[in-house]
C-alpha cells in the first residue's frame, strides 16, 4: 500500500454545507493536506480554478455539490459536473492518470456519507502514480509580464 502524503482540494457549495462539516476530513493520514474552498455555488468552480489546484501541487480535487435538481442557482451543480469532466479529460491529455477529479452530491442528511466518499477518493488517488513535479514557475507562483 502506498504511504505517500497527499494534497487534496475540496471545493464545496456553501449553500449546502458549512465549513465545519469537513472537520472529520482532517483526521486523515499524517502528512496529508486537505484544503477546503467554500463557493457560493458549486457552479462557480471554473476550469482555471481546478487546473490551478493541480498546478499548485494537488494530487486530487473533489467538488461537493447539492443534489441534482436542488440547486438554488438552477444548474450550478450540473455545470460543476461538466467542468470536472473537462478537467479530467485535460489531465488525461497531459499524461496524468484518470481518477484525480471527483464530484460528490450531498444533501443535508448526507454529510457523513460524502465525507466517507471523499476519504475513499483520497485512498484511490493515493494508489495512483505520483503527480508530475511542478515547474519552477508554479513552485514560486511568480508571473512575468513582458
């Protein structure tokens, strides 16, 4: 079993969940980093945000949406699904293994279930080969303007 430490980003809809709902995720393996990012709607997560997560060292990225047909913003959760699929496709094109992106739907009663699914997702990512090293520019997070 692979014991390497992982960095996982979890984007979530703040209309559906509160930040303290993810407190249980912090009790993962020693060295793992789980960063939660609150959004006004999961549909606000955009492809550049997801790619940036990988550029800054994420091994896996998860999006937690409200259940289908229950989004306050009509189709926000559907947009999140489509954007996650687009990023997964981009990652495959650059040679990263499939399975580094996941979308989970969560109703108010399903928080524990979603936390369990996220933990399973993290373990699946742990079994993938390590993500390629980031470039020096990404490591320094610098931007040069010509």
